């Protein structure tokens, strides 16, 4: 008994969907999730992995089946049948990618909007999501600021400002409220940190894989990136933009402490004031 092609296609499609869901859910390809920002990105990543798995397995399966089923037989010297056009097949392989691309575009736009990427560069007309992604200041260059990152609505305490200077080939962190300058970034758990970043020479990029945050730092264009850490630990900071011959060595790390330990670090490193 021959199974109808429509039923066979449906069964194969359902199997591909289940396989894609399994890979996206049970196969962990991402580093540790250490910030409240991370789940927003991880949702999109899992969707991309699921769709990518379905396409990879489906297309590879069709190619292998075609190579076996339609291979040239021994002794066959004739040309293959002259087949021209298949409207149903052409509509199918055009419509499916179009729907997938449209869905991913809308979903990615929503994620980008939630991370503050659609905020007005002049700070006007920002929607609710963009307001969560930025904290305004009275600095002279505020109108030229690029807003990026996620500043969740639910965070304990005030925002901690940290001035980040990127240069060949290091990151320098300055805490203006305590007048602390450090070669490593220290932050507490559960409190939003706002990085006010600038580049002294060429384009750099601030990337912490475990936080799922990455932002270019452009000379002459101050950039703000917000995040909230949720797990203590020591996490690498990587420059993800080719910035010169020693780009690979431009690394630092962020130390995430409990609030009490972070307060102790601030107190121990705050310069003494002369009375």
C-alpha cells in the first residue's frame, strides 16, 4: 500500500518540527545566563536554532533522497525527462521562506525594540521600552547619545553609573560617584548598571557573552549600555570589533558580587579625601 504524498509530507513536517523543538530546548549551545537581560536574547536564539535545525535536516534529507532516488542507473545512456515548471512546488518553496523571514523580522524587531534599539537618538519620542533602556543625564553631549541595552523595570536600588573608556588595547572603568578607576568592572547582583562608553581611537565593541550584551563603541559618539547581573562570578569582557594588531588581547572581566561584598569593594578602593 502506497502512502499518499500529502500524508507523508505532513508526517515528515511534524517530525521536523518536533526535532527542531527538541534541539532548541534540550541542546544548550549558549554560555551561562548571568543577567536578567539574557532570557530576552535566549528566546530569539532558541527560535532561530529550531528553524535552522528544521531547514538543515529537511533540505539535507531531500538532497540525499534525490541523489539516491534519481541517480543514473547502470546502462542508462538516455537524457532525463524534460520537465519544465511546477507551479505548486514553486509557490511552496517561495511562500515558506517568505513566511519564515517575515516572522523572524517581526520577532527580531520586537526584541530590538525591547532592548532600546529603536529609541530616538535625541531622546525624544521614546516609548515605554526605550525608557526602560535609558536613564537621562544632564551631560552636554546627551543629545548625541546612542541608547542600547536593557534596563529592566524591576531592579533594586538606584542605577550605578560607570564610565567606560575603550582604547587600543584595554577597557578602563571609572566610577564617578566614588572616583574609582579600575582595569576590571565590579558590579552587584540585582542592581542596574549603566555603562557610559566612549572610544579614544578606533571602533571597539563591549561584549559579555554571559550577559548577552554587545555594543559598539564609536569614537566621537558616546554610547550607553544598561544591564542587571543576577549571578555572582567572574565573566570575560571581550572586544568584538577588530581594532588593531592586538585586538585578540583586548580583554578584561566583570566581577559580580553580592551587594554587601560590592559595597565593601567600593569602600576599600575609594580614594581617601584630604580634609
